């Protein structure tokens, strides 16, 4: 845990004092999108808890700022996965989209840090159309593991933004709604 805290502090200091205009290798951005963000969105659309768990490191640290709560490891992954199981059992559908605001990568190109917004949607009362339920602001720490990029730190809080503000972001990851 000391190593995790030290790494997190070093990453935050690097981001805070690093060059603001430093370009990030676009291949890394594409790999993170392919390894993390696309399967994350697919897991919501498919209500697939195993796919959701697969984008996270087994050593995940989850901070829910609005609830002043920290969870970690397999117990958090099981808890998070059950959310999709509950939605599926109730016959519901959910979707998530991401707007990436910033990306920083360490010199070894094996750790990254991204900030952004997410948009959460679910079925409306009529049960036919997806309705936006809210937005959040997130920070994630990512690390390159043997099988690809994984989230090892996930922090978020509610965000008071409009759909137009969300949609105008330069890097936007969306999928068609659930089938």
C-alpha cells in the first residue's frame, strides 16, 4: 500500500508540475481506449459484470468523493459487478459514455492518468427510451499490465454540466444504446 500511495503522489506531482502542452503518444491513447473505455461501455450495454471487472486491476482503489468512501480489490469489483446483475434481473438497461479532458503518461509509458466526465443513462419510465440520469467528473490511474491497460485508481464525484458541455469535448467515447 505504501508503494501505491508513493506512486500516486509522484504521479500527481508530475502532473501538477509537468509541462502543460506535452503531447501524449497517440498510440497509448488508442490502446487505453481499446483496452479500457470501449469494453467499459460495452459492459454496461451488455450488462456484463465480467467484462466490467476485466478493465480494472485486481488492486483497484475506488474513491467515491461524494460519499467520502474508499473501497478496494476484489470486494469492490464484486460489488460493482453486482450492479449490472441487478439491472439485468430487473429487465433494465444502462449506458455510459466518457469525455476525456486530459491524459498524462509517465516516462516509461506504463502508467497513465486521465480526467474527464462520464454520462450515465438508463431506461425511462416508459421502458423504451434511454434517459440521461446524470454526469460525473472522474480521475483514473491506469497501468499497463501483461494483458493491456487497466484501471488501478478510480475516483469520481457528481458533475453539474449540460449535455451540450459534455458533447463538445474533444475526446468523446460513446456507443449506440443497449440492444
